[in-house]
């Protein structure tokens, strides 16, 4: 008589992620964010109706990692491209995934106006306070005093302006229904981020308006620290400039705390 | 059913033709002298269940076109010179990603803010690629009137056939002048060939990505560029358009496009009374420029006179085509004024005599 053993798989790769290894550095927040985006799509059954728009930035190759349809956009224009897509296919699920340079510098106009038009798009905003892809230049989100290859003595408010909080800027637009900032650097916050991403997806499914989830994300490589120190820096320093939590919520959903 | 004969301004004509050619998605930013086009579409597209968005800039507008095209729509944007400059990065991406789309440029005076009077000084930008990278954009140059209707249809068809952005190059005058036109019936989008490359959600198939970036170490970008070039060679071989109206005994052929050609036509008629036998060669595709046709013609006519609303851009393509087969004369008026047939007639008289009083002889 054979012994039957039942196995239940309790952890695996989400279907919305391809099996390709990513090019992200060890400790990079993009990897965690990709996984969350994918898990949420799977759990909400959205993969096959999703059209994603990656940024120009470290996540430019996201279409090699995400297992759904994607359309490249020029640097900063993801939300314009996503607008074109969503207006043609209002029944599809449209996602933009953008870094801080992409979304809050070169693409500021697209960001604010897509939000203001209330485009039914879910945006994942990876704020790592630096230009990762191009090698560590100052970002619009770089913290005061933080060094960058183009702000070698540290960001100085008089010289460079203060870090921009584009999520709060978006929150004043009527078309924006939900804005939340989470981090990717603690189990608790990762769980919180997942809930926020799902809620942002729901806003689109319910035709409420534009929503964005900002994710404070470590870039150990260009911050020139270890992954562990990078995670600690997000928790200890970045959250002072970018406090975590819900910035705007007019969804009326029950889970509001 | 085709429409009755209708009297409309050029910008409205292009807009209505686009709707009948199946365009349901327009994205653009206001700029004179083409505002009548988006204004018309802002109302018209609502009537036919389409979408009109006034973008926050020309940059965002062309990228909305990019997105709408990637998911399969017939889509367009329009602008005038400074705005078209802003669209260039997006056009380059569309060329690289092989996305169809139609861009209307109702040219105005430049450089910089220039003025709002007509001009044809964007020829280089339109025909030489315009933005970065090794790509070409088919450019159609209507001479106004019915051709605005016909070439708008052609623009959408070429864009889909070759998966490329296509530019319709008019000017501010053409956009404002009222002329009689007849519109063909609305096409049925279902009659168009299926686009099997679009991205619309991966239900029932493997996911697709549309992109212009090729980082591979095996020469992927090199191969992609060769593939694009093959397409441009095919367009060059198959899609050149021009119109020739040249008597066998002509002593000179005038080369002009768009509004300049219309004005040249009037000048040619005027000069018939003075016993000058002149022909007209009018390129309709500016890229690909109809070089072989002009080359053949220049073997039969001793002189070629080029007239442009710019200080000399198309003339370079004429020189490439004609070489030393005929004498080439050039007269260009900078954009930003409205030239008259008399301006052109003076030039043609002078070129015929070869006295160098108006315009100049090009030393090839
Ligand atoms: C028009 C244009 N300007 C500049 C660049 C170069 N560039 C590529 S990515 C990037 C910044 C990326 O930073 P961010 O958006 O913060 O993304 P990250 O890499 O940090 O995730 C820049 C400046 C470009 N590709 N295109
Ligand atoms: S450079 Fe920074 S953002 Fe880019 S992959 Fe590496 S850690 Fe991530
Ligand atoms: Mg960044």
C-alpha cells in the first residue's frame, strides 16, 4: 500500500510574472514592487485584460518580466500613452508603472493632467529619490542633504529646490480619487502596499477616477549603501520627507480607517 | 453614400475626411492657424461615438496617439509648425515601434514663434525624419480642395499598410480657404485588414509588447534598422505620387508643391498670354520624393524652375533629381506672407530669360 501525501502549494510565482530573471540590483525595490503588482492582478483576475505601460528608467524592461500586454512610452509619457490606450479600450485594465524622474520631473505635466482628467488608470509610482537608470543623478524627489552625482555636496533647497511631493499635488485634483504612500521596506508596509495596489485597481474597475500608489523604494546601488542600510534609510529618513499613509481617498470604500 | 458637394474650409475638410476614413480618436493642442480642425472634431467625434482630447501639450497629444495606435485604433493629431516640433520625439518612437498614425501640420512662419501666416519651411523637418534615428515618415502634400479629402484617406491607409506614422503637410492658408469638396462614404472599420500585432490584453494568447528599444548584444537594433529600411525602400518603390501638366514643347517646367503649386499654376496661365510655354511638376509625396519622374521630365525640358514658400528646402531634392540634365532656377519666399501669382510670374519670366533679376540660377 502506498502512502499518499497531499502537498498544497502555498507560495509560488504569480502568473502575471514571467520566469525571466530580472536585471534589478540586490535589494532593489523594483523587484518587490513587480511582485506586488503581479500578485494583485492575479488575485483580482485581471492579467488577461491588462495593458501596462512601463517607464523609461530602471524598469524600462518591465515587459520582459510582466506576463501581460505592454506598450513602451517615451521618458515621462507613460500616462499620455496610457490615456490613449484607456480611451480606446475603456473595458480593459490599464496600468502605468513609473519612477520619480519619469513621473515627477519630465512627465509632470502628463501626471497632473491625467490625474486631473480623472483617467481611469492605476499608477504605481516608484519613488527612490534618485535617477537609478542613468547612474545616480539628482531626482525631483531627492531629499535635502542627500548626495547625487549632480548634487555632490547634497541637495540644497536654495540651489535645487526642495523635494517635490507630487502625490500631494495630485491629491488636489478632483479627478484623482485615491492616493496612498507606502514603503517597500518592512513586512508590514509591503502588506499595506499590496492592499493599496488592490484598492487602486478597484478604483479603475469601479470607474471612479485616477488613482496612484507611491512606493518608497530603496536603490542601494546609487545610494551607495548596502541593501540593509538602504532599507533602513527608507524607514528612518525618507519617511520624514514623505510620510506614509493615505493622502486622499474619496472612494467611499468600506476599508477606510 | 458620398456627400453632396460641400463648401468648407480646409481644416474642416481634413477633419471630416479623417472621420470618414475611420478615425475616432483625436488628440491635439491648440495652435493657430489650424484651430478650426480640433474645434470641428471636438463636436464631430462626439456625434460618431469617438473621443476627442485636448491634451496638455503637443508632447502628450502625440503620445496619446501612440497609445491609441498601439491598441489598434485609427488615430490622429494635428498642429502647426512649433507644435509639430514638439511632437518629434513621439513620432520617432512611433516609427521605431512601427505604429500607424496621422500627423497634420498646417505650416506657419518660423523659426521660433515666427508668425501665423502660411509657410512651407518645415519641409526638411517633415521629409528628413524630423527627430532622432534612422527613420522616414511618408509625407503627403495636398494642394488644397478635393485633394485634402483624398489624401487624408490615403494617409490613414498608408499608415496602416506600412505600420508607420504619416504626415499630411498643408499650410495655414490651405487650412483657412473655403473650397467645394465631395466626401466619400464612411469606411466600415470592419472592412480594414485585421491588425494582428496590436496590444489589447492577452486573453487567449501569449502577451505582446510593443517597444523601440533593442539592447541585445546580437545586433538586434542593427537588424531592426535594416528591417525599417526595407520598409522605407518598399514605400519608395511603390508609393511615390506626383502630378505633371507639361506641354511637349515646354521650354521650362515649374516645380512646386502645396499652395505654392496652386499659385504657380495661376502664374503659368498668366504667362501663356506672353507666349511662354511652361509646364508644372507637382510632387504629392514629398517623401518619397518622386525623383525618377522628375528626372525623366528634366531630360525633355531645358529648364527647371523651383518655387517654394521657404528659402530653399525642396530645391535640394530637385537638384538630386535633375542634376545637370537641365538648368535649375530657384525662387523662394520666406514663410509668413501670402505670395501672389505676380511674384511667381516675375520669377518665371526672369528664369526664362536667364537674366537673374528674380531668383537665382542654381550652380549644380
Ligand atoms: C527624453 C529623455 N531624456 C532623458 C533620458 C535619460 N533617462 C533615462 S531614465 C532617466 C531617469 C530615470 O529615473 P527614474 O524615473 O527616477 O527611474 P529609476 O531608474 O530611478 O527607477 C533618464 C534621465 C531619456 N531616456 N529620454
Ligand atoms: S540602480 Fe537602483 S533602482 Fe536601478 S535596479 Fe539598481 S537598485 Fe534598483
Ligand atoms: Mg528614481
